[in-house]
């Protein structure tokens, strides 16, 4: 039905809010944090090295402390027989080093396969070889277990999403009930906010269950145990920084729920002024809510990202603003359903403008934190479509863009109609119904965006090394590589075989200038992992024939993914040249 032309048009302030809501799509699409993952920095025996006497143990040193009870270190001979003599233990001399004892092993080649859990709860795997000589023989081609693993499994994502959704929704519902919708009872006769309070307690109860369920599932997956084996899982909950963080989240959230219950019990919304007891209880519950929203960042990516203080602050503000938005939308729908039909429009006329003003503050915070996170964490624009992390951001952005369209309609049409209904009662029912439909659709889309955020927090964000990719001369792989590129007058043919992760690979560079081999050059190749942050490795290539520089290297490509192969060439005569090739390595 066409509305009369006397319906108020969208005022300038509302247009400003629409623009800010549209801008927040970008802010929310960018993750609030990123991570550094554990990576192997040193091994004893050295990778691909040869020792003359059998070592009593294998030592692996990482860039951060890893929990031995979540670690797997397998050492096998060429026939696949296990030669370890015990489980990995932390070195008493270095908390970042794991040691695993070995049986007395004969001469030959051995494969070391390792899997650890980073501080932020992400699994990382790798492999390398070593030999016992002096008659170790040729290096065999070992069978490597799967070396691509992620915390973004469907079960973990589902559990993490439920935990985030319930915690954020509960906090937002409390804010709506204790502050935004409170004047409804005083201004509209025959109304109450009991349904909103009940919704808060129901969502909070689900949150108190969802957090430990997620922690149980994650701990079981990381320790390769069954989630129902509680006798083995419970002692491991405190074993990792990730587990301790989520235990803290459960405790903080329980304290918030208790404080919120006291605040709601003391609240007397029919009185215009709050008592001192009400103010103290509300302030305590608000402080507890803010404390709850610090924990996810402290237990995840943000705490592992420099500058740490800035990352944690951005993550906290991001979650705070998002909670007000998500819980507020849910509260509006509950309020719409619970208000008496005869009082529905009047109650919404009081609540919707107040929520709109609160949401405007959330938009500013979301926009600011999103921009800040972008500056800190995204190394390059092409990472958005070249990495799994970036593709997930695009999915999240699409969901939020759709949600923002509905929010814009609400601001431009629903709010003016509800305000106009004070003078023209006939406009109220249609405006209230439009609000329900749009807010419901918006809530579903925002919830889906939170699920995308759970995926983001389970993936490895693009490392700073990815910024190099814009200068790549070629993209190669998977499979054997033979690619010719030119740089500064030189022709370089890059050869990699078999170009597989965690196996011996042969790397060669044929270097010519003007059709003639370039001899006597100093050639090195640096390997940088582009899918996640880990240490770079560098190898010097030896001239095996005129203009051909090569060497076998293992474990240069230690895991499946995208690698930046940077060849640095220093000729005897002439300026140095660097050529970057991006290699996709398969398992």
C-alpha cells in the first residue's frame, strides 16, 4: 500500500547514520586481530645434516613455548619404523625447546615429523630429515604424513561461533534492557520488559554451556583424543595458554551473568532516577561485561600481534561495539513480540530512536577499530583474494553489506514512520511490521558474519612476507617448476623438482645475460612462507656447470602452501639482482 506523501522524509542526521552504517561494512569485514604461529627455528641434529654418532635425542626449538602434552614428534627410519624411546618433554634449559629420546639407531636416514599447538590455539606441522653416518647412503624418499592442518574444522567453527554469538548477544541484551529500553515502562502504560530479561538469562545460560563445550572440543581435537574422554581432556584444559584463556572467559562471563542478575533484580524502571544501589549494581555488571570482552583477544590472535597493547585494545573495542549491535537487534525483536499489540507502536517509538543513537556510537567504534586493524594486519591488498583468510574476509564483507542495506532501510523508512505515528496512528502498525522483518533479516545476516569472524579467528592471517608478492615475476606450481623470467637484463630459469612439501627438493637457477652463461656469481635463495608467519630459510646455491647454480634442500618447503622463492644474484661484475617467484607447493 502506498503511503501518503505527508510521511516525513529522511532527515540529514539519519542520512549521516546511513552513511556510517554503510562504512562499517568495511570495518567489520577486516578482522580485529591476527596471529603469529609457532615455527621451528633450530633442530639438533640439524635439518638434512649428517652426524657421525647416533644422537641420544632429537631437540626442536620453536620461537615460542609449546605445550609438550599437545605435541607429536615422530622419528622413523627409511622403512617407516618408529625409533623414539618416549614422549616429547620440555627442555629444562629452554622452555621453547622440545626433546624426544631416541633408541640406539644405526647408520642411515631418518624422518622427523612434528606437530605442535601455538599459543593462540592453532596447530602447526612440519618435517625434516637427518642422517647418521659416515655410511648413511643416499637419502630415501620418505612417506610424509599430511602436513596441512587448520583449526577451522566444521566442528570447531560451529562450537566457536555458538560461544561468540551467545556471549555477545547476552551482553547486548543486557545493555538494551538496563539502559536503552528502560524508559518504556515509565512512558507507556501497561508495558513491561520481563521478556527481554528472560531472553537475556536464556542466552546467558546457553553461553555458559557453549564456552566449556567449545574448550572441550578444541582440546580434544588438538590432543587427538575423543571429546567424550573427559578423564583425559579435563587435566589438559589448563595445559595451554589457549585453554587457560577460555577458562578465564567462562569465569568472567559467569561473574557478569551474576552481576547482571543483581542489577536487573534491583532495577526499578518505573522510577525516573536510579538509586545508589541500582547505579552500583549496573556499573558493576557493565565493568564485568567489558572484562569479558577482553578475554577472547587475550586468549587468541590479538595477544600474539605487535604492537600487543594496540591489538588488544582494538579487539576489545571491536567486540564491545559488535555486542551492542547484535544483542540490541535481538532485543528489539523480543520487545516487538512481547509488547501488547495496543502498546507495541508506542513502545517502539520510545526504544527505536534510543537504540539508533546507541548504534551510531557503535558504528564509530567499529569503523575506527576496523581501520586500525587494517593498518596493523593486512600486508597487501591482493591478500584479500589470494589467501583463505582474505577470501573469508570477502565473505564476511558481503554478509555485512547485505545487513547494512536492511539497516539503511530501517533508518530511512522505519524510524521516520514510527516517529510520524505519534501524530498519525494509522502509520504505526505497518512501520512496526516493517521493523520486525528488516531487523530479523539484519540479525540473521549479522549472525552469519559472526560465524565468518569465527572462521577468521581459526585461520592464519597473511604474514608480513606476503607484501613481497606484489613484486613477483611469476607464479608457479603445483608440480615440478621450469619457468624463465627476466630481470635487469638477466634471464633466469627457475627449476624446482619435485616441488613437494617436506621432501628433498632440488633447486636450480640457470643464469644468462645476452645469451651467454653468467659464471662465478654468488647465488642464494630465501624461502618465505606466505600463508602464515614463520621464520625464513636461506640456502646458497653452488655453480655445478657454467651459469647453472643448484643444490638439494630439505626442509626448505616444510609445509603445503604458497612460498616466496627469492633468488639473490651477485655477479662478479655488475650490480646485484633479486628475482622473486611465488611457488604453490603441494603435499
